[in-house]
């Protein structure tokens, strides 16, 4: 099979790396890809939002399967257009992608399916939203969410009621573009967070190992949110993973199918667990980034036929996601200044000095005119180690992270530490 991966981050490099190992993979293309995907196949200079460019490239390159990484092209209907052209694509249609692209749609599905979640209300005027905050009172601080896609920035967890009112004004005056035209105000929950991803083909689901990502820039979860500073898998604080998938993913995909909105692709649930009680905070309609960089290296099976089966709505083979019960730790190395402004074009040193047993997943990297691998983004790359125990995986990952440097490089030092103390 000839595979085209849409996107250019660490998730897409990890997907390309895993799919390239399949005996049935003949060629890998990435649009636009990064320096990591360039090593595995051919990068196409096409932006992930260029639907017609992607469709044309898929035709020209005789692509057998398009795998869509990011949420924006899914929400824009890329899979629908590929389907019209009879090009198999892994990912949901625009309609089904609403499970991520509309927080309120996700809530209505969870409500109908009886899936535990943070309760909320929908507002389409600032006035009504402010009034609701007054009814809740200053001691019942909620969470505010732009209903639409806001590049991971549309969730505000205020520490003070004044911040909540200010966030509402910002959302309704276009701080998140059209995503903030409707705002969901929901109950604030507390607890440990975990990510649960499953490959879905209609009502057939194939659970992947659970994982935990670290969103804040600094150790001990200080500082602003980022696209993800590291991940470990699996978490020790979630009971039986089967319970997660049977009580969340299965009822949700069944409900969507019953509503005539069948889901195909990857269904990701962001969970909060508090004293045995589990609630869904959000769904994503695609592989998590950076969760994918920690989860795919745990799978022993051949992922390509499963993604192809999902794309065609066929039954999913259990063998494909067999895993040996190992643990993984993935640590992101980022540019100094990230998630604020940062420099790019810094040569990356030490990529050849890492152990053969660890995987380097590129995110913001490029090859310069002299053939050097340089930084080209905030999250530059991730180092993933797999071992029998989380402690071992963590040790190997950090040992190798120290060997990769560039001017201003930064990483967190506490990924997975909470499981070991
Ligand atoms: P999201 O962008 O939806 O992943 O949300 C970002 C973060 O906001 C989550 O990882 C949680 O830490 C936090 N969050 C979202 N919803 C809630 C909620 N209902 N209660 C408490 N924290 C939340
Ligand atoms: N790691 C969270 C996400 O992929 O949205």
C-alpha cells in the first residue's frame, strides 16, 4: 500500500514510523511532513489545510490510504472530499468530527449515551453567559470552553470570577474567531487526567494502551499550557482499561451510529479520574499529540491493515494492536521561549549519539541548505524509550535526552515521576 500522512508534527512522524514497518507498506508520503518523515519517505510541499492539493496529490501518487493527523482538515471535510473521489481515508467525516469540533455536540452525544461527563450549558450571547456566572456565584468557578476548534487554546480554567467574566467577553468579541461564537460553561472537576484512544470502525472499537500527557511548560505543572511536554504509558492510577472503553467509547460510537453519524477513525477521550469516579472532559477525533509518540511504540502488531479497515468501515482485527505490556516514556525537547516566541534555524546536535533502542520523533525540524537538521518550531522533537517497567523506560529516555542539544533547548525533568514516588 502507498500511504499519505497528512500533517507535519511528532504525531505524524510516529504514524509514518509505525506504518513504514508494515510488510504491506510500499511507500510513505507526508504532507507537509518534517525532517523525520523525510527519512521514511517523501515530503510533499502541501499544507494540511489544502484539501484540493491533498486530493490531487493522492490521485497523482496513486495513494491507497490517506491517514489524517490533525483536527482542522477533518473538521473542514477532507475525508468527505477524499471519499467522494473514492480515495480511502483514515479519519471521520466532517459530520462525525463534530465530536471534537463542537464541544456542545460532544456533550449531547454523551448525554444521550449515558456517558459520565462534566455537565454544562450552552450560551450564544455574552449577556446570558455573564448572567449564568452570577447565578453560579463566586464560589462555584466553572470552566469556559469555546464551542468550536480553537487550536487547543479555547479552554479557560479561571482562578477568579473576574477572570471568568473577562474570558467570556474575550470569547464573544472574537478572541477565538468563530469558535467562540457559542460558549459552553461547564462544571469544574478535579482529579488525575488520562488519555484513552481507540481505533473505530462504525461500532467496532479497538482500544490502544492508555497514556498521560503533561501540558504545562515547567516541572510540577507550573507555567502556561503547551502542545505537550511529555507522555508516559500506561498510567497506574486508572483501574481496568477495558472499563474505560466499554463505558465511554462503545456507548459513544453506538449513539453516533444510531444518530446516522457513524464514526470511523481514532476516537480519543480526555478523562479526569477522581477517587474511582471517571468523567470525560473532551473528545478528539484523531490521534493525540504527543500521546501517539508514546503509545505506537508499545504496539507489536501491524497497524496499517487496521487503519485501512477502519477507512473502509470493515471489522477491525484484534491482532493488530497486540502489545507486550511494556511501558513507555516520551520526552519533548522544545525551543527556548516556547510556548511564547522562540527562534528557529538552530542546528540540532547529538541525533546520532542516541541509543539504537530509543526512537526520536521529529516535530518542528527542517533540513537547511547545508543538509543540517535544524529547529523549525516550538516543540522540536521527542525522545521515546520503551522498557519492561516505567522506571526503566524513564531512565533510558532521560539518559538519551541529555545527548541532544541545540541553542536554547529545554525539557521537563519530571515526566512519569509521579508514578515512581
Ligand atoms: P482541553 O483543551 O479540552 O484538553 O482542556 C485543557 C485542560 O483544561 C484539560 O486538560 C483539563 O486540565 C482542563 N479542563 C477541561 N475541562 C475541565 C473541567 N470540566 N474541569 C476541570 N478542568 C478541566
Ligand atoms: N494531547 C492532547 C491532544 O492531542 O489534544
